C-alpha cells in the first residue's frame, strides 16, 4: 500500500451535483458522474483525476435521500489509486442538509487494500448545512481508524464559511460559498497538517478545492471539469 497517496476521501465531502433539494451541497442525480482534476499549484502538473459516480439514490416519503456513491482516482499515467473505486454513503435531509460518516471515508480506502475484518472505525457523522451563511462556524470533526494496533487519527477544526464568490471552472461558472478548514492527520506513514478552501455551489456541491501547507503555501488545486448525466 502506498501510504504517501492516502488522502482521506473527505475530499469526498468535496463532492457533487444536481440536487433537487434547495441549497443541498451534494449529488442526488442517480447515474451522474462528476469529473475532477487535481493539479500541483507550483507547476500546473496533473496530480490525479477523480471521477465521482452517483450509483443509487433512495428517496423516503418525507423527501430525505440516501445516496450510495463511489470515487475513482487515477494517476496521470491512468493507473488506479487506492486499490480501485472507494464506496461510500451519504444522506440528504428533506431540508437539504448533507450528512456523511467521515470515519467511513478513510476506512473505505483501507478496506480496498486489506481485509475488512482488521479495519475498524467509530462512526463520526458530520453535517454540511444547506443554509450556510458567511461567518457560520461548522462543528469540529475528530475520528480514528484502526488497523490492528495501528491508528490513524484525523482532526478537522477551525471550520468556517468565509465568503461568497463567483468562480469559473472548466465545467462552467458558479456562485459559491467558500468553506475554510484546518486538518491534522497522524498515523504510520501519514503525518500531515494542511488548510483547505472548498467552493460549494448550491444545488451542485464542490466545484473547487485548494490545499495549503503549514506555512499557507498553496499546494494543490482541484476543479470540477465536466458533468456526465
């Protein structure tokens, strides 16, 4: 397993498109594929391609949705990363709030490489509200994924809606809210501290995701390049 490539697919939170719920920041279009590219900011060199597929959408009588989706990452060479597609689940309330189990995101990456019997995680649910406003503080997230005696601990804090902004990506122009958050990852082969800015468009989801190192030098830029329905 190439641990240097382990990026919690909380950038999986960085997902999505075309929700019917007003303000929801996640995909609910079954069969939709969202295609992203991540580049190194210093050189513009491609780091990976990321396709997010909405595999199944179940709608309750009240209008809440349960979504089964997967993210597939490939290197510039076309080789698969993370052992193949990473399978995940999300929920969208009738009001448009998106809830994800963040620990399950990281666990799903490890399960691609290892037996599910030796990987464990305590559930940690985090919600991205539909009605975010500038200045809103979002709850911190702290969770652990264990592989036998090895533990990977992730802390996401200082989460805040910092501004509204219209941006252009290869997929089009979007009116967005921008969320900033600080992340610390600790575990064997993975000790990293970053800050991220993510642009979310109402009814679409993530359209851009920038990461910065501890000195606030921009490292990578990921953008939505196309949507296949």
